[in-house]
């Protein structure tokens, strides 16, 4: 056995024994790599067409994968496969906020030929810093008004490129709400915040608004909601409501229809729509209560009872019906 092993070793030395790693491998090249130039901070889409060209050896499939992307850049697809010769296109998208050359690694890999590495440079040329000015005007409303207002917002480009700026108001201030919760645009940009308010307290109410973009730090701004005193609180309950009416001994459910509480054209009075009827509310601003005047229509009379209350979003009305229907009812209005 010893002599047999030595004989085989001698034969390998004389004639040459091939290792598995010495087996023929595919030779190929990768074409289409070239540096790409973009502007710093600029949202950009560019395409890189790569071709894997077969040169020699046993053909096999390879996978091409872009890697080491700079922050802010994405690529689609994440990888592509094929057997050389073949071509593929990668779509790069995003923004590079750091100026300079950013090497992007391209890796190819196959079962036998193994891994190869290539690269190209993404060159971000410097742009001036992006700055902008923000103007938000104060808005004045009357006390007790529950309505929708538009708060003008304007953004002006001062230096640099144009970037999308998002304007987000503070939606936690008691008595107001914003919808949508933010607006966006590129300076120069003008828009409006849609604000619903039910302020009851006269005075100046500051509201904070934050502006931000991908390339700037957030900025805070303040505008004031100035509530002027009023002795008429009827506007607080004007609007369209969804109602539920219950009556005894008869029950009426009206949970899907809308009813209106509207201006009676008299201070501290409002017209309240009931099923088939409209009654007049006499509002007590200090207590948040109201009484109603009797109203007759087509032989049916509604007479108000005590315990009627209101706030910004709920009105509860108690009354009796007499005539063609005899019942004691409660209608609850919500919005």
C-alpha cells in the first residue's frame, strides 16, 4: 500500500494532477459601468444598463446585485439574474444630501466562477443650502362661532433648490382641529390650513405650526386665533347633525338622517329641525341650556320641556308632541 501511494504521487508529479479548483470556469465581463452625476439634495431617478458578456468557459447563471448605496438612494430590482450574454436595467431613485463621490458596489456571483466586484461612482455636485421663509397670518373669529376657517400659509424660497416642505399644525389645542393634518408644497408655495373651531373663551390663542423638509431641520412658527367677545352664542350650535329620536309610547329611530340647526336671525336664538317640524330655541349662553317655543304644523304641536342642553358637538332637545301623534320625545343631535 505504501509503495502504491508513492507510485501515484510520482505519476501526479510527472503528469500533473488537476485539483477541483483548477476546473475550467466561465470567463465574462460586465459592461455599462459609468459614473453618474446628480445634484446634492435633488430628488433624482436614473437608470444603469448593465451587460454581462460571455467570453469563454462553461456557461452558467450569474446574479448581479447593486450594493453599498449612499443614504437616501434606493434601487429596483434588488438584483437580476441570467446566463451571459444578457443585459439588465437597474432603476436608482432618491436624493443624496452629502456632496462628493459615492462608490456604488456591483457584485456578480455564480456557483462555479464565484464572486466578482465592480463599481461606479455616484457624484453629488454641491448645491446651495435650501432656506425658505414662512408666513402664516393671524385669524380673528367671534366668540361661540363653531365653523370652518381657512388659515393662509405661504412659503417663499430664499436660497438653494426647491424642496417639498410639509406644514403641520398642532392638533392638540383645545377648541380647534385641522383637517387634513398637514399640507405640503415646494416654495414658492401658497396654501391654506382648514381649521374647525369652537372657541368659547375670548382672547388670543397661539397655535404652533411646524414646517419641515427632507433636507432641513424642522422650524416652528406661531399664528394667533383671536377670539372677539360676543353676546350671541347661537352660532356655536349651527350646523348639520346626525340625530336619534326616541318617543314614548311611540319610538322613532332616525340614526342615519341629518338635521339642521340654523340661524334664526335673532341673537341667542336658533331654528332646530325635528322630524316634520322646526322649533325655535332660546339659548342661555352662561348655562349651556335652552328652551323652545311651542310650534304647530299640520295639526301637530311640539312643546318644549326642561333639561335641554348644548355644547360644541352635542345638542339634546326634550319636547312633547300632541295632535296627530301624542308622545314625549328626546332628540339627540351629534356631529
